[in-house]
């Protein structure tokens, strides 16, 4: 696939806008609809003849990250709810040889598109992308703590629940700044790695160690959660010190009882889609690199 191909970018936030700029600089012919940050797109409806014609001539359609907030409608914050575009509507106007690229493509939409004969590529499934995106998330999460605390990170007592990509990056950043880091995880191998890096470790899970999570209720300045399971229930929040910030980085449904946190006035910060909020340029450059890699047949994120 050569770089003269026509790309249509639909929806998304500032990451998608940056990606469109980068892809244009790479030599692709770009058209955008409903992309947040595209000032020239202010009066362009995502519906209409121009949109339909662009899709019909596109060699690839680039959808945002995430593609959809609910699996039904396109993620399109630029329109502020004024219009909604069903994902299946996109399929009506594109040719079968058109490649559909997106981040976190809903299973139902992806399956339907493939059944109709379209080639669907999800760059979020790339391990390279997830590792690099996790670092952007970790750095953004660190900035949240810096802006929330009334003290230095150096010497602060900080816990991380889970030990995936984001947690590993966070651990390294926090240790580098002199924080006292506790890693709470289920796997013994994860705890061994964290311990070897200089962290205090705590085994959590559904067995005998289930109650260990309550050891985090006292003495911590910040708790970062990366586990998408309910770890911080009402009982935990009642016991936790009011000065402790819980920053939830986990994907839906998250790790905190939202209702209880609001009722108790807990210091809980829900930090979803951090790359798009804190570092859209870096995240957009990463997306553009991945999209270009897919379209050039490399299948990887450089």
C-alpha cells in the first residue's frame, strides 16, 4: 500500500487530530470528519454528501481510540452529543477493499465488518503500542499525583495495585524520584520482580490473602489502582485515611466503588484516557506510526 492512498479519519480527541497531522506529513491524503481539534472542521457535519463521498473514495478509514464508548456509536466528543453516528452506518459508504483501522475496536462491530468482507485492524492489540501507550499513561498519572499532593514525591509512600504494563512504568518512575513504593499483586512472580527492584510487596487475591488489601488503608499518600476489579469497596474507603489519594487507572469497570466513594467524599480520582488528556501529541504520534505501519504491511508500531 503506497503513501498516496486516501485516508478518512473519523471522530476522536486531540490524539486523532495529531495523528491526522502526522499522517499528512508522511504523505497520505487526509480528510477528517468530527475530529476534535480540527478547527477547519467546525461546521462540517459528520453526516452529509461530503462525508459519504469521502468514505466511498477512501482506501482506509481510521477510527479513534477508543473507537466507541458503548460499542454502538462512534467516539466523537467534538460533536458534544449534537449528533451521533452508529458504527454500522460507516460500513454503508465504504468499498470492500477499504481497510478499517482503529484502537479498541468493539467486538460486535469488528465481527460484523469482517463478515461483510472488510479488513479490520486494531492497533491497540499491538504489544508495541500498548507498552508505549502505557508509558504515556504512567507519566500522566505521575503528574496527577504531583499536582494533587502538598508534598514531594520523594519520600512519599505510594502503593500500586496490579503489576501490568502501566504499573511497571509507574514503579520505575516513582522509584527514580525517591518514593517509597509498595506493589500489591496476585502473582508471586510479579511480587518477586517488584521486590528485586526495591519495592515493598503485598500479596492480594481471592484466597487467604484477600484481606491484605486493607493493609493499604493507613499511611499511604497515593494508591494507584491498575486492576479492573472491585478492590476498593465501601469498607476499604471507610477505613482509608482521608488524606490518601486513590487514582484509578483501570479500565471499565475500574477498581473503586464509585457510589461509596462519592457518598463518603473519598479522594478518588478516575483517570481514564490519560494519554488523550495529558499528552495528546505524543499519543497521536504513536497512533500515526502504528496506523502507517499497518497500512504499509509492517503490522507493527515502530
